[in-house]
């Protein structure tokens, strides 16, 4: 038995898109630990891609905006699997097709859609799969390292991630009435993923983060995924309703003398 005690356990993973996805790295690490992974993606095209990435894995399709699809998904998965030891929620979406606008100009439709997909979907799928989660299961979602800093080029997603952080706490409390299921969030700093590439101005912030991080190199997606795998394991049984920040020390180093010197000179 390995330290993480994940062998023979089964996990349901929402949100793999490609090899750059944090969910892909989580799944790869779980499988290296001899765990079974089952995937849920948003469309058939992605399902084909994920099926090629993870041979012989179960892959299901669900648009989490559609309640009827979540209901159908629960029925389909319930017919094939009787139990899951954990669930990964790595789903986020914001419509920046019209470019990045000042926060006060955020459109209601775009904001509410982002809340639905990026935050409320955790409530929806947790409710739907409550009966398939082992009584000691672990649910992990992906947040961001700080929601109290007005990072303008992250648009309106930071307030939504703040709502996600709060949702984790309330789900942990709600599930505690009938189980020991744990809910936690991994909160990485800036990552180089396909999703982040679609955020206007993200690259500049990513390059800045590299300079602010004490080691002068950006956080890797694999590092964030490793924290998630630990939270999914029985070894993290004492951690519940928490946001685990994984930023390689970025948050302590904003006043680095070299960075200050470049700005004020």
C-alpha cells in the first residue's frame, strides 16, 4: 500500500479538456496510484479526445447548464457504477468573446452563465451524485489563490470563484448531516492552461507572477494537481471545508526589492 492509499479507489472527474487541463494531471496521478477514473466532459468531441488520452476509461457527456442532462448523467453512471470514493469538479467558463470590459460593465447574462457553470454546477452535481459517493468520499474543486485582489484582467471570474469558495463550506456542512463526505478547494496561482489562454491579458499577469514568485518560476499545473490528489486521498481525512492555496509563495513576495526597483526607477 502506498502512502496515499488510493489503489482500487474510484473517482469521478468533471472537466478534462486536454493534456494541459489540471483535471488531466489529477487523473494521470490518480491512475499512477492505481485508482480508477471515470470522466464527464461537456461534448462528444471532447469525449473522443479524452477516450484517447485514457484508454478503457468510462467517459460520459453532460452540459452542466442543463438540469435534465445532469439527471440523465446520474442515471447512466448509476447503471454502471455503484460507488465513488471522490469527485473532482474542474469546471469553469466565462464569456470573453467581446473582450475584457471594466467590471462595472459586466453583463448580467454573461455573469449569471459563469456563475451557473463555474459555481452552481458544484451544487448540482454534488446533489445528483450524493447517493453514489462513499460515506468518506472527498470532493475537490478548483478555485484561485486570491479572490480579494482586484486583478482586472481576470475579469468577473474572481467574484465567482469567491462564491465557489463559500459554496465549498456550505456543502461540507450540508453533507455532514448524513455522511463524512469532505469538500475542499485547491486554489492555485496563475497556470498555463488552455482555459487561461482565452482570458485577455492573462499572459502578462502570468509573466509577472513568474517574477513575484520567490523561486522566479511559475507554478506548474502538475503542482496544483498534486495538491488535489492529496485532498482526494484518505491521508487528508482531517481537512474539510478548506481552501488550500498553492502559489509557490507568490502572495508573500509582492514587495520584492528587485520588482520595486524596476517600477520606481
